[in-house]
């Protein structure tokens, strides 16, 4: 066991590290996961301007990827559907309906012009051995645009996950330009499926956004869904609408899906319901509105790092400056080398230095003679004349020397000198060069990537306010059961968001959700719906002296299922009357006593102020109360007669 634990720890750590770095989390520099990078690199090597069978691309990518063809095929389809780097031909699936792509042997793909322009530069790409050591693959592609923001990404690794939302091409590049100019900028997601988006809870790449379908009212009875929220398909959306309708949360007559290359789902309202009244329930109770959580986690310097959109854009823009500078330095070296060689050729032929070869007996003497002949011209060169340069001159054919055009060569040298000056100017102001480069990309490709998701602010929908009040709740005082499946004499009509308050005869009460079937006991005084507008009228026996108090209150500020008290639990304390509303008048009947001339009187609750539920209330009288009777109802349902009072009444009758 002592040997097994270190082995397991080591292997698990290696596995976790591999999954995080080499499978699930994209890299900050190019925004790609390893399988995506291998696909694009393979397509670059295969590129001949024509479409290639996806099956062939997969086959070549498998030389670099150790996990089989299925993962490569799925990743290629995902990148192609993002529309930035892979141009597709054939059925690559449907983002709206969720239909899968055709088999790889039936579909074709090639790199987009944008991908070829911004992703590759073999001379600036650091390579490493592939998994089997037979070939090499890039560590990262020298991407000049923030791929991690453009593509977005979803990935689950060991102990961590990433959820990066895609952004708009034009907005990302304009934000880079703003950063280079030290101007403020804001970036918000943009989804291929369109829809609407509320970014009030978006936190610069983290937090969450709310996304909605775009719904139009077609006529008085019909609404049409034109765009689906990100991450949803038409099938998922229709299922959620049907489920909400089955649960009674909205009233519809039919749902018809006409979706092809554009979303069109027609929802007809039920009889007696207007189409406009369907909008809020669709957003509240179906997948027409969902929340998307964000977690911008990327690989940076071989470690997973939590970042923001702003920090990603800044680092990618700084990397763009570095790449553009490296490319300019590379171009400068190539141009200067070309000028160096042309200048040597011009001097070699114009000053007939080649004639020194006639007196040379061997190759080494010829090499030395030409080298010495160039000594007077060394000041015209910025780098020393190498032996390799002389050897190239010695290999020039006589025919080429005879036909050499000095005037043309001179013009070419002037052109190269002009090019060198241009490159050096751009190197001195690399920031402006980067801005010009980004503007060039926007001018060339910006028209292809207009914003699809509309940014707006959603009103908070209070579910309770729009819920249909159509659930029948029964209460059977004899069995003590309450709920939607209870067939009791007393019925309530509720919505799923209503709360019910249950008053026990001893003054205890608690609030519950609308239950399917709940045993509340047979000592319940009353059950009512909780509302801030419902005023309760209460008379209760304070103790065994039968002195009564009255108060009016509203039920609010409660914890579900927690027991509260209307009044202190003392021996003899009990509810004498409980009702709701205004204008309630109760007849108070007193216990007969010597010299008591008035045995009953009326008590109007409207003279009481509505106070907190915990107040003691007003004492009705110093006289003992026998019972109460609700004069408004003219019924004995609310009448309460305690056992001791019944005995006193019987004894009084017997004495008479």
C-alpha cells in the first residue's frame, strides 16, 4: 500500500495535467485546443486552394492526434460552424435544429482566406515532436487575432471547467485598436443563432448573461419565434413550450415548426387568449429565455489561468505587436539580404571582376582573387561580404553575365532600398503599423461578420404576477388533508406560486407552498391564501378567564413551514373568531352572571387599526365571553363554544 499511493498520486496528477493542458482548455495565445490546432495546421499543409474531403483531413490529422477520428471530426465541424477559419461545403449540421453533420466522407472543407492570413507563419512557429515522435506539430499558432474571444469555448477538465462566450469579429478588432490608442472599450458576446441578450450581470467575461429568443406577434392569435437563444435548438424550445402548456403555465392551441435555414416556430394562442399575453409566459416558463454562465479559464504559460475579456484582449494585442515586429524584422533581413546579393552581382559584372578568374589556376585562387577585388567596395555594404557570397558569384553562368541588364538591376536596387526604408519606418512606429493592419483586416473581412445578437435590457418578470390561477386546492377538515388532489368541501383556486397559511385552533400558524397532498390535522381553524392585501380579523380567548382580545393583521415576513404564534400559548387560550376583509361585524355573547343585564353586543372590526401580527390586540370587555357569531355570514361555521361554557349552560338550564 505504501508503494501504491505514491504511484496513484503521480499517475492521477499526470492525467489531470494532460486533460487540462492538452484536451479541454484553450490556449490564450491562439484560442485553440490541441485538437483544433492540429486540424488547422494539417489543413494548412494540405492547402492547395481546393476543397478537401473531411475524411482525408481527419486521416492526416490523426498523425498528430492520439485520440481517434471521432474527436477530430466533431472538433472540425465545431470550428467550421464558427465560420472564421474553415470554409465548408456540404451538410455540416444545423445550428438551429441541432441536426448532426453528414459523415466525413460526404463533406468537404478548406481554410478561409482569413485563416491563411492571420494564423500561420512557419518561420515564427515553435514546433515540438508529435505524440509518437514521427513528425512535429506547433506548440501554438502565431495567431494575429484573439481567437479565444472570437471562437468561444466550452470544456470540462479535472477539477475545473471553462465557458467562454463568442464575440463579434468587428467589435473585437475595434477594441484592439481602441486599446492601442489608449481609448476605453467594451466587449459583449455575440452568438451565431442571434436572439436578444441582457448583459446587466455580465462581468467582463465572467458572471452571466440572459439570452432570449426573438419573438414576433404575427396576428391576434399567433406569435412566431424567429431566432432561438444561444445553446438552444428548435426541438428543445418546442419541448419546453409543450411542457409548460401541459403544466398549465400558458394556454396555447398549437405549435408548428417551419424551420429550414432560418428559424420559424409558430405558436397559436388558445381560445380566449390574445397572442400578446403569451410573450411574458414564454420568456418566464420556457427556454425562450435562459441564463448562460461564464468562466473565462485559459492556458497561459503552461498553467490554467482565470482571466477577463479585457485582460485577454490586452495580452493578445501585445502579442500581435510582438508577432508583427518579428515579421517585419524577418522581412527586413530578407530584403537586406536580397539587396546585398544584387549589389554584389552588379559590381561583379559592371566592374568586370569576373575577369580575375582568367588568371586563376584553381578554384581557391579564383575565390581569393574575387574576394580581393571586392576590397575597394566594402564601404558600400552594411554587412561583410562572406565566402558564401563569393561562391554564388562564381557560379553565375557566362550567358547570364553576357545578358545582364545593369539598368534593370539598378532600378531593382532602388526599389529594395525603398522597401528597406519603409520597413524601418514601420518598425519605429509598430503601434501605428498594428492599427493599420487591424483596419486592413476590418476592411477586407468585416462585412462578413455583422452582429447577430441584439443587446437590450430585459424587464424582470415576476412569475407570481403572470402565473395562471387554475389549480384547485381542496381542504377536508374531517380528514385533515389539504392539496391539489384532495376532494374537500372547501376549495381554493391558486397558482403554483401562491402560499397558504394554516391557522390552528390554539393560535399556532405556519405557511406552506401549494401541496399535492398534505396532512395538516383536524384541529385547524382556517386555511387562506397569503397576500399582503388580505387583512385578517381575530378574536381570541387570552386564557381560562375567557377574557377576549381582538386585532387585525396581515401575514407577511415568514419562513416556509416554520411555526409561529398568533398569541402566547397559555391554558385556555384559543381562537374565538377568525375572518378576513372589511366590514366584518361579530356578535359577542357573554357568560351569564349576577347583575349582568346585557348578555350580548355587536363588535365591528373596522374600528381597529391593522397592526403587526405579534401585537396583543384590544381587550373587548372585562366580562367573560361565552361565544361569538359572525353576523355577516349568518352561519354557525365560525362559532366556537368551549367545553366549560357548554357545561355551565346546561347547569344553568337545569337550575331553572
